[in-house]
C-alpha cells in the first residue's frame, strides 16, 4: 500500500531495522511523550528506542538463532501464545537502520500504535519482565495480542505503518516485504 500523506511536512525521522528475520521500529526518544516513556526502562543518555513485538517463548528461549528448536518454532507458528514487546535502547544511530521521513500526524499515530501494544497492570503501568533482556540495554514487556503464522513480528510492524498512513504491504510475514518498500 502506498503512503497516505495527510500532512506534506515530513520533517521527522524514524528508522526501520532488521536482524535478518525480525523487523523493529526505532523512534528517537525526543519524539515520545511522557505517557509512552512511562514505565520503559531507559537511561538519560539513551537517544533511540527500538520496539519489536513477538512470541514470548520464542523471545525468551532463543536469544540466538543457535538456540532455536523445532518445538519452540512449532509452538510460535501454530499455537496461540502470549506476546512480548522487546525494547532496546541506543545512544547513537546505527548505520544499518533504514531512515524513514514521517509527518507529525503519522508519528502520533505510530506512537499510539506502539503504546497500545503494551499490556498494563491494574494501575495502568507497563509490565516489565525483570532481568529477562539479552543484554544490559534491552528489556521485555508483556504485550497485547497473540503470535501466529498469520500475525508475526513483521506483520506487527507492517500494521503499525499501515495504521499510521505510511507505506506498507498487504501482509508481510517476512522482513523483506516491508524493507523493500523503503530501500
């Protein structure tokens, strides 16, 4: 789907990244309000937050592709399972990120999409899984939805772009569908 520009002033920049399989949305911290940042672990020196969505068991039990087992893959693809948000913090922009120009209106819609993906507790706070990140700069949070072969990490990013009016695919279970729209 082509971009639906509501505001021709595309003066903001977000980023799209892939680890070769999984897409993430990277948003400068200065583009997020206090509600979106509330409950997200971060340091003052962090300038970018990367958001990815996926299967809880897969995220927690496959920190590297070498950890992937048939059982984990089968359950993630074919069985209804809990989802997590993976948030990674960066101090500096990386050269392998794909730059995407975005308007204030598109950014507001994308920020709302990301915010509404987090599950919250009875006090409305994001639910972090303590000490579950892969490194000291990333964390996992409980998320809305259920992963399946029809709703993958990449289709989550694609849906966020679609809802925001950005270029998107009809459906993209793999990373290359959306990446090709922005290369």
